[in-house]
């Protein structure tokens, strides 16, 4: 019994240390150009993605007349590659690499009544843009937990509306919806530091990683997260492959 | 022995799971007490959170709950559900979407009540009581301790109602597609009306202009202007501030009046003009004929 209590205490201590490690780690320079790359695969039969009936908005139905729109919760490519997985460094990063948000402006477009891309990854504090290519009105309505410091907002984007430019204060996986078109569903994946999103073949490359030892986390909206340890040193990219198993 | 073993493991698991969440969701009594000095400033009245405890317990706690999380004992029976003050998200604001309301906004909501909900107009309170309650409401959310309210949107002086303005308002109604939810006649029967949900995933209805109800955030012309320019946070109603110019916004207010059942100058003009509901099959920029 005593041992168990000790175990409990040790587990707690480990948790505290791990949480602490997230916040306080050694300083590293962000100047170097290390990379982490790999492939994320799906093992098993991909789950059925429900089709979307867009008939309530004739514009949307017409825009998708030649395709069959479906949900995008799990998108598996022909070679088993898993698309829309966000990869980021969850441990080991600090200093300049964390304090300077990326300066490029990722774009989240509303096209044919769907979000392109379905998952938009970004750095904390990085400016991103929401645009509309559609001739029907959308409202762009992310729903973060305000207790994190990310505040929900809700803006209309009728046809021809100017882009909405925003940023987020804290790391969080934020669901995005359009109340006008209830099937529209996407994500703002807000992470701290360098990140990447897998392409249609499940491939990814995280750039601008200073040399060091890291934990890489792969996040998929319905399959959850996985982690891997990598060491970045010199020019050759560090490798981290992931496999998500079907349920 | 076996039971304590389980307990110990459970306890560990619980603590480990709750630890990262603790700062996000669970606010402790100490968190609230740290903010008990919260004040509000409305005109020249200063409200003190501490002074509102009696009124809150007597009038508000039944729905909004001890912790201000909207889980009072009446929670299961009322719809729309009581506001969760801890989130700091409010429908009726003079400030842009995604920002905190002003103290005046919160006081106005208490005084006005929310039509078609269980929140009555608390017009029996003195200004001091309302100011104290506003401070108390604010003390439930950590946001008010760390963020400033948004800057209220500017509302230009209301122009004269004219037939041209009403027709222009009808074009705005068509262009920004208010009808997607509110319907072309304002009867809340647009194509998206039946699937609307609030931020907590509960069904919510679009405002029906035609049945004589008061809009939840006020029924003056200025209130209507404010509602669509700030949006009602926590609901599907977005902000149109980026897409409707201030002058056009007045045109839209006048057009909305023509949809409402109450007699008005706008309604009389619309009748004279023989104004028809907008044509949803028209291209994105309607011609403005009528």
C-alpha cells in the first residue's frame, strides 16, 4: 500500500515535471535550419465518410454538382497516407524559436461551401487570413475555449467580402463552423513553434528547427495524438513516422 | 486493501487528468475571492461586487448559479439556458465581436431583460444595485480581470427615413443575405433557420421580425443598428461590421422596420412603394428595381 502511494506521488511528480518542461526548457538559437520529416499512415480500412447534402443552398449544390462532397474527418490517400494531420514540437523547444511567430500568412478559404484547407495549422500569434471564393454568404465562427485566452468571434462573409485577418493567443485546436451551412466544419490548429500539416500522401516536413532533442506530436482531429522522440542535428532531416490504427 | 488500491489509482488518475485542466475550466472559490474587489463604472455610479451578494443570492442565483456558471437549480427547466458568466461571452454588446462588453452594456441587459427567455426586465433595481450586480457578474470571469472591454462601435446620427433609403436597405438585406436565416419576409424561415445552433450546440431560433416580439438586445433603431454590426456572441448571428458601411447600416435598419408588425413610417412607405420581399434567385448584386 505504501508503495502504491509512493507510486502515485512519483506519477504526480512526473506529471508536474513534464508540465514544467513544457514551459521552461533550455534556450536554443532559432537561426539554424534543421528539419523533421516523415510520413503519417492510416492502418486498416478507412472509415466511411458521410456524404453531404447541400441542396438547401442551391449555390453550394451547383458548385459540387460534378463531385460528391463528403465529410473530411479522416482523409486517407491511395497509399494509406493520412492527410490533414498537424505535426508540431510539443517538448524541447524554447527561446527565440518560441518567441518569434512565423511571418507568412496562412489562408483559410471558403470554396464551394467547404473549407480549404480543412485543417489550418498556425503558430501562436501568427496572423492568418479567412477568405471567401463563394457567391453565397458564409459566417466564419471559430469556437475556442475562452478560458485559454482565445476568444470566440463570429463574422459574416457575404459574396465579395474582404478577408478577415486574425491571430490566436494560445495553443488550442479550435473548431470552425459556418452556422449558415451546418456541414461546414474545419479546424484552426494553433501550436507553439514550428509546425507542418501532412499532404494527400501523408508526408510532412517541419522546417526551421534548431538542433536539439524534441518530442514531436502528431494530431488528427478524430484519431487523437501520437508522439515520437527525435534528435535534430546538422543538415539531414530527422525522421519521425506515425501510424494511426483504425478502430 | 483492494478497495484502497483502487482508490489510490483512481485518485492518481483523476489528479493527473485534472491537473492540466484545472486552470482552464475549474475555477476555485479562491479564484472568485481574488476578484471580489471587482468594480463597475456606469455614468457616475461605481458598483462594487461585494455589495451585490445579497441581491444576487435573492434574485439571480436560481438560474445563474452560485458560481455564475448558469447551472442554478432552475437550469434544467429554462430555455434558452441561463448565461454562463465564467466564459465572459455576452450577446448584447456595443463592442465588436470577440470583445468584452462595457459595464453599461451589462447594466442595460439587466434592466432590459431578454425577451422570449426567462430573464425578466429588472427595472425595479436602482442604478446602484444594477452597477453592483454588473461588478458581481464580471467577477465570475477571469477575462474581466485581464482584458479591457472592446471599443464601442460608432453609430452616426440617424438620418431621415426616405423611400430611397428603404429600397437601399432592401438591397443590403439581399446582398449580405440576412434571409439565409431570417427568411425573405423576416419570418425566421430561411433555408438555414432550422439547423441553427448556439456555441454550446443547443438549437436556437433566428429572430422572427413579423410576430411582434422585441429583439433580445433592444428594439430602438440604435439597438437594431448595434445588433447586426456587433453580432450576438455565443449565437449564430455574426458581426456585419466589415461588410455594411455605416450609412448602409441605417438603410438596413429602415428596411428591417418594414418587416416588423408594428406600424411605422417605414412600413407605410413600403406599402406605398409596393415593396416585395427580396428575390433569392437574383445574382449576388441585386438590381434594386422595385
